[in-house]
C-alpha cells in the first residue's frame, strides 16, 4: 500500500463525526454573536404611519428588535404596553424623525391618546430632546434593514489608530468584508503587502472624522510615513474623504464597540505578556510609558546592549497581559529575557536586580474567565504569521483566559499559538463556510491499495466499454467479492426520469443533475447507489432516510445496507433492507416512490421519454398530492363491504387517522370550539398529517384502543361550512350542548372529540383544509395568540409568545428564519410552528384581506 497525503474537500460535520471531536460552542465567540445583531437599537425614534387615520403619522419608539422585525410603541403611551405593535422594516412605512416636516405630512397622535395631552407639540419637543432617530439609510435605499456588519461595504473609509502612537490616526479603505472581518488598506498606499486584517469591533477602528472631533492627530502610520511624500499623503486623504462623504458609513457600525476602561499602570511596572509579534510564548515585559488614562506602552524586556525595543500600545482590557507569577501559578513556561545571565528565572530576583515593582493584580482583567472553551475543542483561527489565512485549529490547553491552539494544515508547522478567550481572531466551526471564505484544513492521509477491477459477465456476455458520458455501469466499475454475478441477482439499468414529479421531499434541481441511468449491476449495489443519490438530492436528507426505513416487505429477499444522510451540521445513519433479486426490483422502486410521495416513474426500470403515464409533468406539489389522493382515495365502509379489494388500504388509512386522534385529544382541553362535525375534523387530520410530513414533522404511533375508536370512519372529504351547519341542524348531537359553552374569539377546526361520524358515514363532501376565524387576526391581543398556539400541537411554545409579547400583527409577520433566530428553535419545531402560522395567514387572506 502507498500512503500519501491527499487534498480532499474538508467537511466539518464529517470530520467531527469521524473523530468524535467537539466544536467550541458558538456562544463562546462574543464578537461573532454581536456581528449578527440588528442595526436598530431600543430607544431609537422614528415616524410611523398612523393606523387610525389615513395619511397621518406619529412618532414611535423602538422597544425591541428581532431580526428585521421591530416592536414599536407610539410616543404618549408611556409604559403602557397594550398598544405595542410589530412591523417589518422591509415592508412597513417607516421614516426618520423630521421626514413629515420635510414632506408636508401631518403628525397626529393616535385617537386612543389624543386627549391625554393638551399640547402635543411641546410634548414632542421634550420627548425628542436628546433622543436618537433611526438613520434614514437604514429605513430606505440599499442598506434598508441590513445587519450591522452588512452596512460596511467595500470602499468605505474608516480611521485606524496608529499601532505605536495612540493619539495618531490615519484613514483606511475597506477592500473586503468577510462577516465583519475587514481587509483594510491605508489611504495613499495601494501595495497589498501593507494590507491589514481587523474585526470591525476592534477598538483601533473609528468613523471618519473621529480624530478631528476629539482633537487627535491625523498622520500617516509612523512606520510607513517615508513611503510617500507629505503632499502625496495629504492629497490622498483629501480625495478619500471627499469620496467617503458622498455615502458615509453609518455610525450604527460602531454601536457595539467596547468602551475603554481606566487603567492603573505606572511606568516601570513589570508584568507578563504573550509575545506581541509571534504569540507562541509568554515573556516578562515592562510598562515604559503612560500616554493617558486609557493607553500605556509595554516593551518586551531585553537586556542586551544592541537590542531594538519591541513596543506595543495597550489598554486596560488588552488581551494577553498577565500579572507577575501567572505562568508559575498555571504551570506554564516563561521565556527568560534576552541577556539575562541566570539560567533559572525567578521573579523575586529579577525585580530586585532591575529595581522595579510588579504590577498589582487589580490592574488586570478577569484572569479566570474561560468563556466555555475546553481542551480538545475545535474552531477556526487566524494564522498569526499570515493574517489573511484562517486555519482549522484544536485547543491543546486552556489556562485561565488563555487558549493554546494547534493550527492544522500548514505547509510549515508552527508551535501552538496563544490567544485570549476574547480574541477577535478566533471563530466558531463553520464560520468560513458561512461567509464563503477559504479555510486551511488538515491533509488527509490515504492508503491506496492496488486496484482490482473484475468485469462481471451477466448472462455470459461481455460488458462493452463505456464512453465517459455513459450511464453509471456498476457491473464494470465496482469490484465485487465474486468475479461473476448470477443473473438472478443482477438487474438491468434503472432509469432516473428527470421530468417526473419529484414530490415534497426531493429537490427538482438536484434530481436533474443525477445521471439518467444507473447499472446494470448487482441489485443491492445498484439500488444502494440510486438511493444514496436520492438522499443527497433531498431538501432534508435525514427525513428521506427515515422515510426509506419504512419501505419493507417480509416476503422480499433482502440484504441489509447502511445508508447515510447529512443535513445542517447533523449526520444520520441507518440500516435499510434492500432487495437482492431482479424480480423484486420493480416493486421495490415503486414502493420507494410511493413513500417519497413522488411520481411512481421517477426512478425504476421504466424509461419515460416524452409523457409520463402518471401524467405528473404539469402538476404542482399541492395539485399532484390531491390528484394522487383522489386516485387512491379511501372508500366508505359501505363500499368496503361491497369491494373486498379495498379493505386492506382502508384499514391502513384508519390507522393513520388514529395517530392524529391522539393529538386531537391532547389539544381538546384548551376550550377552542369547532364549527365542523367530527367527519370534518377526521378528514382534516388525515390531510394535515401529510402536510406535517411534508414539513418534516414526526408522527407517533397510536394505540389499538384509539384505532378501534374509529371503526366507523366516513369517506374522506368534508363539506363546505354551509353544508356542515345544515347537517348539524338535521342531526343534533353532543355538539349541540358544546355550542352553548363559553367560546374564544378565534375558532380552529378539529378540536372536538365527539364521535357522531356514524350518522353521516356515507356522505361525500368537497375537500377543504382551512382554518376558519371569527375575528381578524390583526386585532388579536397577545393572550389571543397564546390561546391559539396552545390549541395547536405547538402548545409547548405558547410561553415564548407570552414572554415576547407577540400579538396578531406580529404573528402574521413571522417567517421561518425569524422564528428560528428570535425564538431560538431548532428546525423541526420551527417548521411545525410555521405551519400553524401559515394556516392563520391563509385564513386571514381569504376572510379579511379584502
């Protein structure tokens, strides 16, 4: 065997799964968390269209933010939260304070508070004095609704503090923005060799004009000043400033910058510090200058006569500064100062020898904070010697607030580099991929055995050579344990018909990228190959894997194969029984297609050229599902008695319905009433199960008792509301008494438990799957929303709606990304919740939108 290091596509998920390693938690990277927050801040003022009066506006305050959603309160309500309302910054009519005056629009308080104040003009003057208005460029134009990081575009100009002089700044232009990590070039220098990389939260960065406002010097960098003449530097600065003022960088970019604390250092104090330029060691350093209450200068101790001082400007919270004896207490080696004669370094002797004092512990930030990092966690880190490069990194040790990182994949290995837990040069696993930036990863050692390819000869015929673009031939391309394959266990080509309906689980675009045929070859091998392709073509591969597990028949001659799926950082693996003989392949393919709710000819031994026999070409997902359900629809019990062929399918359908009887019973205690009869709710749950399956929810099994409780199940379908009301009048039952009980203002179908289905078991009704509302959801209060959520199978999430004051308006604005981000829900529960929200939206548009 030849072992070589091979360049392979690196996948964090696969690597962590194979090695059993752990990724550092995302919450440990505070700077990354801040970079994902909204640009709007609570307390900002803006002008909003007045709900109660057309073409009038009033000032509102931002109470809180959730992605691109803002919770607003009209000025004048004080601490009264009952009139708070949500709006989407991308669609709502929002304007900065002063817009009405500029555009001759009327500012008028809402009717509910109009009588609260006699002089609203004076009230607004007091309210707006000292307040911040939402910037106009965040409410309109290309920056509308963008996160803070996205406001920094290529070409923006900032001011950068000099590395050696804290009172000196110079302008720099943004060359690229990678998730808040900025590549900057000094104005006047176009040489990439002098580019800098900084995270946008770095305290060295300030908005253009900040230095002048604070009476600080504006000079070219000290170490680069000689590269241009004074006039060239000045001309470049004037040109860049004039250009930047045309589209200034919003000040919201700097809203999360940390305030610098006052330090307590004095000149001559000694301390320990991670070496500034090459952070691989910790060495003794001295405070050599104090600039002001915020900044001081540290110089690496070097006792040699010809030493060139290595200096760095620090502040009280600078990463990497440590008190004397820190290394000794934490069992870490301390580098001896250059020129120090004694082999054994001792701080007491050294302080006595130099006649200096140690900096007291109160001068240093919290030295014990680890922020959740621990040994052997993995992350992504900047190469300190090549700042443009990010590498896969492993934490080899954690001491106090310092991490030792081993950078992987470098052509020339480096010692473990030392970073502070608050460093902005470390990022969570997947950060580079999320921001489209290359990641230097470890090389994979692969041992290559000699290849042995057996040409299989089914039916005693030679397999012809294949052109490069031919279908995948598994007889000739897969080396099998036996040189020959019995014809009974070898199948012909299986075709993937790209034009056929792909169903709710499979991505049509990915399906079209698959080969048109797979095989011939060993049945299990060909089928495993094609199933793997289908899994990888799914919207949610894990869901498809679960569906495939249900495809089984005790009469099949099967062998067990392991199938894998990967999705959203998670891996799924399952054993599936796959048929071995050629005569069962066609039925197996048909069963798989049925399970995936796609066209029965999507893949299998049948090739579809122009028109599919299933007539699936022009069907949308909804229409096709309806067509298939009508085609294989369940007859009523009366029909079952006459047609024995349908007995078995009917029994299966009843079992599926009983699954949702469980859900109905769990939610019936809420007190929501229904205008539909049990027949209606029966159909609704039957249909809703398929909807839930489309969204990826899981269905629990039901008990025999519940299955028997639905012995008499009518033919699927449900009547229009009018027919249901007429039937209720004709067949009074237990529901009549229920109608007199107290009711909530919102109605939802399928919450009744009564079993009056027997009265109408042979009736046929039109199909309908709608939520029917008595009141416009725009008028729902928070408690109405909570009651509705409690009545669904998302009842466990109702508390979140209560805590976040989500009323009807906010409910209609919620989307899947917003739900995941603001409610911190995993994908499954979020999708389930969004299904219920979509039902409300559909009901709103059909009943109240006009």
